[in-house]
C-alpha cells in the first residue's frame, strides 16, 4: 500500500511512519517542518534508504499533488502542544481547516482511506468523566487554547461531511496525552517539561495545585491503535489513550523519583481553560478494534528519559529560528520544487515524487 502521511516529521508522525514502513507499506511524508524535526525523517532514512520512503517538503494548506496511486491519507499535520499552537495560532487553524480539506481532496481523488488525528482537546474542560465519544465537549471558542480545540472540532466536522457528501472512507482518532522518545523537550507538555527540569536540577513547575489529572499513553501503544483504526471499518470517532488517570503532581513526583533528581516542586498559577480532568473512555476501541493501552507509565518513562536526556546534552531540540520568523510573516513560504536529492531537501523540495 502507498500511504501519504502528513506531519510525518513530528513526534507521533515519525513513530507511525516507522511502523508503516516496517509493515511493508510505501510511505510519502508531507511536512513543512514548522514544528516537526528533520532529524526524525533523517533517522528513518538511515533504516529505509530506498524508494519505500519519500519526502515531500510542503505546506498541507496547499493542494498536495501525488501522481502515484494513493491507498491511504493520514492527517497528523498540526502544531499539537500548547507552546506550539500558541506560537502559531493562525497556522494551527489553517492546518485544521484548509489543510484538512486539501488532504481530504487528495483522498477523494484517489479513492483512498482518510484518517484524521483529532484530539481529546475537543472535549475541552469536561463536565463528563471519563470522556466517551458521544460527549460533545465544553470548549471556550475564544480562549487561548481555542485555536487548537476549534481547529480539530472543525476538522472532524469537515471529515464527516466528506464521508456523507462524497463517500470518502474516513476514520477519526481522538488522541489523548501521548509520550515517548522524540518528544521535543521544549514543547510545553507535562512529561517532557518535567523530565527536562529534573535532568537540569531545576524545580519542576506544577500549574495550579497539581490535582488536575492527565492520562498518559506510550507512543507505541498509540501507533498500534492508529494502525488498527486505519484498516478497520469504524467510521465514527474513537478515543485512543490510557484510561489510567494521574494527577499532575503525582506525575512530577514519579519523574523526580525515577531520575533520582534533587529537584524541588514549585507551583504556578493555572493557565486559562486548562482542563481539570482528562481520561478517555476506550470502550469503543476495545470492542471495535480489540485495542487497549498496554505499556505501564513507569516502563514507558524509562524508555523515554534516555532519548530526552541525549538530545538535551546535544542541544538539538530548539524550534529553528526560521520557523519562528515564518510565524511572524503568516507562515512558511513555499519554495519552488527542485530535482531529487540524496540529502535532506530544503523547504519546498520534493524527494522521489513524480
């Protein structure tokens, strides 16, 4: 199968790309590296140097033209952490709206399956706990988090409309907090932030009183769920996450203990619209996909910490300056295509695409 994976340079996207490649599929990654990392794709290239893996450096908010037959289109292209979507608010909204439509059009032209990586954030600060797929959410449409929340809610509506209007075979995954190797230490999410602070011997910053909860799913478990959903006949939204619930304060103490760190814990004011509780009801995933989270938190953290520590020592985890400059001018400019190259291409380049 030939799969177009938008956002394949990101944390989850790069893990999913590897899984698909190992499974024998041909994968074309589409990414403009606004928040994704070129190093993630370069690492894949080391293990898959042939035509099985191709890279198209482009903005998904422009039409994606692929001549070869496409069997599935996976949309993971969006800033996903609070730091990123607050840095790139307009790009986040466009990725969920224009980007979703461009990729749905690609799937429609090829008669391909389409999978949308949605988010637990569509539930907002929920009144229902745990959150089932039938819950419509409690979201502030004009708050600081709304650019991400509403982009994903619109993306779900657009995806569903394409299924009803054009018969596109769609899948919607509502992803809960995911962690693992290749997370950016500076992305502002709970686990990488705490690990970075603990490794540096800095106080761990807990917002609010730390009693708000999160449910952490190891990335390998999530990838298995996405793969199961993609090839299933399940159209409606499906929660993918860990039904075990941890307070933020408990998470901080676990990481301090695991790293044998001397870091203290400090408390800061809770940001606006920060969800108080987050826990998925994964009954649908269990019943329809035969999927559930398997890797315990401590085991997953042990796999994660070494990767984060090595990148912290190398200092290669910052968002590139050109991405920040691009955000000030309304988004990354799309350069002209250039011929296939054996090196990692620059923005706008195409590697191995006809």
